């Protein structure tokens, strides 16, 4: 029993110091495969993500504007992530459009922990909140059963106001 406790303490110490990679870091650059759980990241975070917009003037109403540059999305492998690839071996990400809006621009991920730049051509609300959807099934595609989306809630922050 004493030996088990010693080994557990050593493993915990190594994990805390960063000597042992976390599950998402261990799969950096690894291909996305069928039957895996994942998490989507917006600007490196899964919770309370901030997306900067460039909307000169007040951000009130239903105004939209471009996403500011140097922002990213990525997908990390996680044993208990919210998303599930099902039968598919890649993940798509997009800003959830308003009802009746145009189809969104999608980013396509084939590898874990490989950030992609959010195109500045994407139009989003100048302020307020929104959702980024991460799915192994492309936007509005008829897909086989088994996949589960992951959703990241975002706050739009106007840097040009």
C-alpha cells in the first residue's frame, strides 16, 4: 500500500510540474480519428471565450462586423470531451449563424492541437454573445448517426468602438 501511495504522489507531482503531458497535449498534431471525444477551443479556451470584432462606432442593435485578426480555433483530443467524432475522422467549426442567415464559413480540422486562424472575412455580431459549433458533420450536411457536437459560448468584444 505504501508503494502505491508513493507512486501516486510521484505521478501527481510530475503532472503538476508539467513533466507529464495532459491528454490534449499528448495528442498535439495527431490525426483526428473516428470514435474519439474532443473539445473545441476558441482563442485557446473552451469556456468564456472572447472573440474580438472590428466595428467602428457603437455596437448596438443587430450590427455585424469582421472578426479581428490573430484569433484562432482548434480541436483537442479529450477522453471525456463533449464532442464525439462518431464515424468521421475530421472536425468542422463555425460561428452559429442567425436564423435565416447565410451559411457560415467553416474551418476544417484533420489534426488535434493544430490552431487555424479565424478568417477576418467572417462577419459576426459587433457585441453580445454567440456560439461556435464544433462538429464532425459539416454544417447542414446529412450525416450518419453517432456524432455529437461540442459548443463553445463566446462573447463578442468590439475593439474599434
